[in-house]
C-alpha cells in the first residue's frame, strides 16, 4: 500500500518517526507533517498566508518526508495535491497522548484523518497514552499493523476514520481490544496569569480531566486497560433526533 503519514505533534515527533519506521518495512510511506507543534488545532486550515514545503530527512529511514508550515489538515490537502500522487490510506499519528471522547473535536491528529475521509481516502488516527516519564510507541505500532492488515482486506471505507487509542501499558498487560463509541470528556481549566511583553492581560491554561462515571465508551475502556477502536464520520448530524426536530420546527 501507498500510505501518507501525518500528525499534529510535528515532523520531529517520536510518534511519527516510530510509525514511519514500522510501516515502511511493509508499505511505501510518504511523511507530510507540520513543521512544529500543532496539537489541539482541530480542523483549521491555512487561508490567508502562503504554505511552504520543505523536504526533510528522517535519520535511518528510507522514506520521502516533507514538513509543512500549515496545520495537519493542510498537510493532507497539499500532500495529496502536490506531493504524494495516488494514496491508498492516510494514517495520522502516533499522537503523543490519547484522543478519546469529545477530545476528537479539538484534535489535529483526528482532523487530519477526517480531512482524508472528506477527500474519499480511507484513514486512521492513532494515539498513545503517555506519562511525564514514559513515551513509548512499540505497542501502538504493533496494533496499527494489526488493524491495517484487517482493514485492507475487509474494511477500506473511504469516508470512515478508524480512531485507535492505546493505553499506557506493556503489551502483556493490555486487557483486550474494544470497538467503542466516543464518550464525553470535560476539563476543569485554570487560566494562570503570566508575564507578557506586549499585552497587560496574558494567561496560560492548565487543565485536568473531570471525573466521570460513564461506561461502555472509549474513555472508560482505555482507563480499564483496553485498546479502543472507534469509527468516526464527518457527518455530525444526530440522526436519532432528526425526525423529532423536524416535527418541532415545522415552519
């Protein structure tokens, strides 16, 4: 397969390097990633300034690689149009941190995969839980290959994003694999005043995830030690209440 790899942590991130290394042993890989950190930029695209492209070398890897001055969604758009030629699949990641629950709305990693789906290319977003002291991607890479092997034979949907999340555990301690719906994640945010050079009111944000008691969703299962896979789609219509709303707003 010809696979375009991107991310939102930047071209120099450990996660994308490990993913490119493993996938390039089995597939043709082209890396197109942001030049710097673009986490939580969502599905933003660059409109009012030029996007520049720089060819990069990923040490020890025999892959074509490019850094882009724009966002993860830009990487997919300009990569497909100018850099890669025909692509069988887009894989975004491996993200430094989980993308579960409503975090998928903010995630540049997931948004890059959604952009691929909008372009009618099968895609996967991959995220690995980390801690302050541990950032390892071996287990995630193994499960990317497992999911990819099944997907290419049985489930290459050009409008579906497969959102894969891996808990921070050794492979022997993984409890299993769950197909799960997305849950709801909320945060208690603290805006802390910092010294600003230009503006008087300058703040940085620190957030902690709120405790919750939901079950049977991706947030719950990852916390229990399961790897989760969630099919996502860019159509945000709530079909369960479509008829209900239609009956109320009968204008």
